[in-house]
C-alpha cells in the first residue's frame, strides 16, 4: 500500500513537470512564430570584435562598439535578407553600435574585395568621372532587370553627391552616388571608399539618405582608419614583373562597384569562341545529314541479264 502511494505521488510530480516543460516549450515556440525568416536568421548571427583578418591580405581592427559579421553570414544578410545580387567577393559587414542587421534604416558598412589587379597611381589620377557616371547610367538597364526579379523598383537615374577624387596619401578612391527611383521612393546615398592594394581594391560601402552625408563621412573616416594590408599585400608591394595590372572599368551593383579584370575578359573571350565552335559543329552536322539523305534518295540500277543469250 505504501509503495502504491509513493508511485502515485511520483506520477503526479512527473505529469506536473511535463506540463511545465510543455508550456515553456510552447512559449518559446510562440516567440519564434512571431518572427519572420529574416529575423530568425539575424538572431542566429555571431559577431566578431578586435583585430580580424578579412581575407585577401586585408586586416581590420574593429572600432569600439562596432561588430563584424564574417563573409558567410554577410552574404546571408546582403543576398538573402536584403535581396541584393550574389557577391562572392564579400568579406564582411560592419555594424555600428545600437544597430541591428534588420533595421529599416541600416547604417553599417559592407566590406568587399575586388581582385582586379593593381591600378597605377597615374591612371587613378586620370579617371574621367563624367564618363564613369555615364557608363554607370548605361549599366542601370541591366541592373534594373535584377532589381525587378526581387520585386524592387527601378533606379531612374544617379548623380554624384560630391566630386569624386583619388587620395594619394593612402591610395584610395572616394565617391558617393545619389540614386533616384522611378516609383517616387526617397533617394538613396551610396557612399564608397576603395583602398587600392597590390592585387585589387578593399571596398567600404555605406548606404543611407542624402542628408546623412556628414554623418557617414565621419563614420567612414573612423572605420577606414582601422583597416590595413598585411606585409606583402599593400599598394607599394606591387611587382610589375609578376603581378597583374588592372584594366579598370566599374560595374554597377547595389552597394559597390566592381572592376573589369583580365580574367573576366578571358572568360568572355572563351565563351564567344565556344559559342562559335558549337555553331560551326551544328552547321557541319546539318550539311552531312543533307548530303547523306540526298545520295540515299538516288535510284540504284541493277544489271539485268537476259538468260536467252546463254
């Protein structure tokens, strides 16, 4: 009898504990049910502080209060959550204090590296920015197709927010574009600084409102001052005998521009040659088949032997 009593007490305690666990699990699940997929992804992010190697010889000492997402998590944020085109050259996203990745007015920095080769200082100083802006406007046609696939409005036009320039002291290109939308959305400021290196450019890009220019410039100075290249990868380490010089033409993207490299030119040439080769093979195949069927339709003559001659 005493054993039965203790068993009854144990069962009651177990059922109560299971109910408590079930309720707590339901509470936790209900919290996640209230979150959308982007917030769940953002909640899983882990951040880095201190001195971090970004890759491609670039090193960033994360400023106090800032947090850094690595390349993999940054691509999830920029491509999956923000809906930007794929960028395999992305190195990280830097978030300022009190800023979340899913904030509507995001004020962080996207960090990428363009392995485009070494841009000579004299060539950098000769860039025709009026022609550059014209090229960017022409490329908007292609870029707007990508935006439409993500359900975003087309960019109607763009202008320089200030005259772009090349800083010889730290070998960096500075420019900012104001993007105007066709659907009467507020204009967006795309502010970028590109630090040239031995083999390409380390790009810091910030996005905000045109009225945020003063604040973004101040933040950009703080962030870029914390970046450097490791020994052997800086701008002055360029070796003309072994390294590749850049053929520089920017391409329009959501948060940064890219450089047309020799590798891209060779890849395009290979693609054209392959297309021509396939076309020639198809023409040759059609010609052979026509020749075969034409000769097959010709009548064949057999010798008829008159047996009466024997």
